[in-house]
């Protein structure tokens, strides 16, 4: 037989001997062969025993063979089939049976000694030398005893030969069998220890497949299952079954070795990837005799390969440039060589991957700052520490990359570049949005604070002063309320442009929120320089703004704080500039430099601002009433309600200390309603007591923007039962002129209720006569600034006389306020003024005191006498005054 082996010489060593595949099967086959031989031997002995040559007991011997020996042999045959193993006891019982037959028929001693010699030989092969020797010793002793007793003829020489031959056969045959078993066991252990399935299909028995025990460990199927016909094919994955079977049949048909990969299904349902190396052994005619193979579990390799493939596919397709450099010579920086690059990276460098791999760093990266990048990569290799840069740029390109360098084994370094240009631009936009006002584009509070801190740090070293100007627009809320937020936003935009036009480029202009702005000066920031800048700002803002065809006039209150004089940190300086700004707003001058005494006032204002709402809810407010006297009759016809705050800490506070706070904070609406409720209630109380006294209440311009004021007032009058004409609403001329059209509408609705209306502080608001003649008003109150000085100032006297004449011509009543002496009272009476109000008549007093005063006859007589004496001149009347 000629063998053709496709494997290496090392494979031929184990493939030429298949004993290790059939070790167990051959043992079982050997035992079955022994059983079959025993059946044949017993049958032959029984047949021989039927002839006279077997001696006088030949029939007995035949019966013993048939009815004793054959059943005895059948018992061991059944045990072998059931257990798959032949017990060692068969070697001993065979010898005992033989001795028994010799004892029954001594004349058969010689042939039975030959049989016992054969039994010893088969025992040595089947069970080993030790068992065979022990069994033969039992037979020898038994035979020796029988021969001593029966003394068969010519048996002694044969017995001696039996002893010598038996010992020789047991030693020789047993040794050979032991060596063979060890060889088989060694090969079986060797094949079982291989981390692969070794298999063989023998052509003489195609249905029998031999595998090593590794098959059970890998796939979970018992080795016995693999011997079932078609079992292997059923374990192959259905998707691979056809191709695997086709390749196997083709290899056998052509007698060629093959290697293929397919999938198999394990006992637990796992999919196992295998690599099968088939070796076909043929005979001289080219027919396959054996098919052997090694089946490797390559599942881990497959999964790893799939991951590598996925990773490579990702690297190839991802929008991430990847370079891998290796330092070929650790002592030579110039040996840094490109060993891998993906397509995205080659697009950045402009070098094709095939042409760039294997080239030196300087040949691939040709950039102005290539040396810096190379040094960084070398540091990564030598220090084994990576680095990341979020704003890496290549040469003069406008693109921005996120660079990440990381160490790799073998003096290598990986470099990734991700294009983050859009993200960087978006971040820049977000950064600008975070640091700039969205409406005006000016720096916001955050950026101002940052620049202020930097300026203060520089000033600490250089000694140069820093000025911070806080600015708040006047009348901005009124613009928003009257024209809408769109016009308010346009005003802020136009104002920011105007500010940028009058300030220097080195100054920082910031919008802090709402109508609050700030200016940071770092050059020429002396006290006078800051004041000059503030004055330029006010002059620029005084020019009217055109908003949608409407001319809007505004101004600003500016507070100034200097560093280091007023503070050395950003928070303190900002707080003190803010304090100065509120001081400027209260003082009316428009500009204020911070002074330490301003702090106490500001702290008190902040405290009052938080307490005012609580004061309204807790009725800490009180009303005082100042009577208004008729200059013709001397009777008190009305009283003006003036609010006071009975503060638990500061005592009785006049309205000047908290009305502005109420207007700024929006509490003015609640405050005005509180005053109206209590004034109406008091007027109704007076009416019930028989006092025909009307009450006057001041309105703020912000009340005019309250759409619920007039309906609420109507409900209040109805609920109280007070006649509407007993309530008079006053608004100052300056506030009226903030929005005359709105004032005209609201005052008209109030007058429609039956209440009277009045313009307070007339002469200070520069009202237009066109508006004045159309306003739904009943009364004018001449401002105290003219009344108090008209005896000394001819111009003020002229204004008072003109106001009285104008009012009477328009059908309006005239009230003079702030009358503090008899001279003024006499002059007003001479000018024809209708009513007067002031200290000469009475200071504002609580309601109960006013009621007692009005009910006191003596007080009434004193008042009338005072009026009469004022009307009768003690000396000549002032120049130009006529009765």
C-alpha cells in the first residue's frame, strides 16, 4: 500500500498509528474476541467429547461443556455487553474450571494443561502479567493437587513443561502487551491534551468517527455521540452545512487535503467557529483510506478579527485623522517614522498613505511649527504620557483641530486630529453671548467684572487710578410703559451707539441689565477726568432720540467711584459707584462722586425698600390732612391727604423718604390704593359727622398706567357711599407732561365718575397751553416755589398773577400752596386767588386733630380774623398789586 500524506513529517508520526483512537474499542474488541474464541473452543471440546477417544466419561464431558462451560461463558459475555468491560475474575475462574474438569477426568490432564497454557496467554494479553500470573498459579496449584491424588499417566513431564512454558508466556506476552498499552495510553493522553479536536474517519467503516475527548470539552457532546452516523453533519451550522459537506466530499473524491472554516452548534446552543485541517490518506489506486483532521476552535480569533475589522472600518471611515509614528532609533530624534495613516489623515497632509508610510516625520509633516509638534510626540514616547490640545492648528490653515497624542508599545506614538472648526466657532459665539449683551452688543456684567479685576490688578502695580461710572436712565420705565418694550429696546440700542460715539476706545462700556449701564476708565481716570466723561455722557443723552417718528427726551443719573480712593476690589468699587448713582438720582444733579456718608443713606434706602410692602400690609402708614381755606369766606372746604410712615425704628417719616422707593419698586400702586381707601373712609366719616369737607389725594404718573385704577376707584366710592365730588385727584404738572395723552384719558375717566381733578405744582412742568385747555381738570395748584418768593421776586409775582388769570379764563379754580405768611396770603387775595394752603393756615395734622380744630369756634374765629387782617393792609400794597 502506498501512502500519500499532505501534512508535515510530524503529522505522519501520529497519523500512521490509529491505536490511540481505538484504545478503548480495541480493548473491548479483544475481550469479545476472547469470548468468541472460548465459545469456539468449548464447542470443539463438546464435539470431541462425544467421541470414544475422549475416554469412558466422554458423554459426561460433553454434558459439562454444554451445560456448564457454555452458560459460564455466556455470563461473562452478558457482563461485557452491559458494562463494556470484562472483569478480572474471568482469568481465575477459567483456571478453576479447567482444574475441575481435570479432577473429574484425570485422563484429560495433558490436553487441559495445553488449554490452561492458552488461557494464561490470553489473560496476559487481556488483563496484564500480574493477573495472569496469579490466575496461572491458582491453576498450577490445583492441577498439582489433582495430579498427586489421581496420578494420571505421562502427565508429569507435560505438567513441568506447562509450568515453564506458562511462566515464559506470561512474562513475554504480558510484557509486550503492557508496552503496547502504555504506548496506547501515552498517545491517548497526548491527543487528549491537544487544545483541538483530533478526528479520524476510517474508510472501512464510514459510519464510525473517532474523536479525542477534547471534542466533548469544546462542544459539550459526549464522545459516544460523535460515532452515530450523520451526527457531525447535524452539528454544523445550517448556513454552512451545504458548503462544508461539499468541500468534504470533494476532498475525498480528489484525494486532496483541504482547510476550511465553518460554524458548529454546541450542545448549549453556542455558535463555535472552527478551522478544520483535513488530511486524506489514499491507497495505491488513489482511493481514500483514512480521512483525518485537526479541528481548532477559532471563535475567539473570529470575534477578535471581527472587532479588528470593525475597528479598521471605523478608522477608515471616521472623520478622525490618525497617524502612528515610531522612533526607529531611540537615540536619534530624526528617526521618527510614519508607520500607519488613515485616509482622513492623508487628506490633511496631502500625501497618499502608500507614499507616506515609511517616511520620516519631517518628510510627511511640512509645517512651520513641525518642530514643536515633533518635540511633543518625542516627549510622549519617552515619558509614556499623552497630551491633548483643543485648539491645534496646522500651519496657516484656518481649520482648528482637537489633537490627542498617546503612547504605543515599541517606541511608538499615535496622533489623532479631529476637525473642530465648527465647534470652535460655535464656542466662540457662545463665549461672546456669555460675555456680551444680546440687545446692544456691549460687554455684560460678567465681562465688565473681569476687565475691572484686571484693571485693578494692573493699577495695584502701576499706581494709576481706575474709575467706574454707574449710569441709570431717567424716564426709561415710562418709555417702556407708554410706547412698548420694542421702543424701549430701540432706545437702549440708540443710546449704546451714542455712548460709543462719545467715549474712547480704551474705555469699556457695559450694559448691566435693564436701563443700567457702566463705563470703566483705565486711562486718565482722575476725579476731574471721570466727571468730564460723565458730563459728556449726559450732554449726549440730552439730545432727543427719534423712535418711530416720536421724539423722546431722556437723561441719566451717573455715579462715580475711583480706585484706590474708594475701593481696591471689584465688588467694593461697583457697590460704591452704585451708591453714588442713587445719590445722583435723588439729588437731581445728574452726577455724583462717591462719598462715605452716602453709604448710610443707601443702606437705609435698601432696608426701607424691603420693609415698605410689609408696612402697607401692616397699616404702619398714617394720613395727615392739611386744610385748604377759601380766601373769600375763610371757610375750610377741603383737606389734602398726605401720607406718613410710622416706622418702628426711624419714627414718623415724611413721604419724601419713601415715595420714590415706592415708585422705583412698583409698590406705588399698593400705596396709592391704601391712601385712597383711608382718605375716602375718612371723608365719609366727616360727612357722617356733619362736616362738609372734600379730600384731595395725590396720584403718581405710574398710577396712570394701572388699567384697573378707575374701575377700582368706582367700586371704592360705591362701597363707601361717599359722593364722588367729595374726592379730588391731583397729579403734578411734570408727571402729567411725561405722557399728556394718557393723562388726559385717565383724568377724563376719573372726572366722568364725578370726582374733581387738579394739576399740582403748576408752573414747574412747562406744560403746553394746547394741552392745558383740553385737559379734563377742575383746578390748578400754583407751586410753592413761586408763592413763597413772589413778595420778593417780581418774576414770580408775574407768574402767579398770570396763572390765576389764565385759570379763571379757562374756568378753573386756583389754589396756592406753600403759603407761609400773612403777606403772601394778602397778596394772593388781592390777585383773586380762590383758595390757599400752607403753614399760615395749618400744618398737616392727623384727622382727629383737624376735626377738633374745625369744630372749635375759637379756632374758626382766629382763622377768620387772621384772614381779615391779611386782607386789610398794614401798609401800602406791593407795587403792581390791585384788589
